[in-house]
C-alpha cells in the first residue's frame, strides 16, 4: 500500500487512477517531471564534465591525485540534488 501511495504522489494521480492505468495498459503511469531551475542545470553540467574528465583518465590508467576526494564531493552533490527532487514541496510546479 505504501508503494502505491508513493507512486501516486510521484505521478500526481490518485492511487485508484494508478491502479486502473496499470490494469488496463499494463504500465504504471509516468512520473511528473519537476521543473529544474537554471542553477541546478548548470551544476549538473559541471558535475557531468568533471565525471567525464575523470573517466577518460581512469580509462587510460592515469588516476590523478585527489580523485577519491573529488568523487566523494560529486557523490555528495548528487545526493543533495536527488533529495531536492524527491522532497519537492511544490508539486504544483511539476
């Protein structure tokens, strides 16, 4: 029941509607897409560029000093962004 409530909250539909869509279409309804502010987009791009550069180095067995610290920082930023999306208190903006 908790899964159904969570899915209903994510999709912005009632639990009954979620069940009907799954029964009649065989698929769960798609989640609402949250609005993303420009600062978040820029931060995600920066994280992606950093990860891409580190992946290129790792693929040729060149591991720069401080790589572990950078990965830890990026992981923390990723968790923060995911938590912001999951705990969005303004569902009408989705």
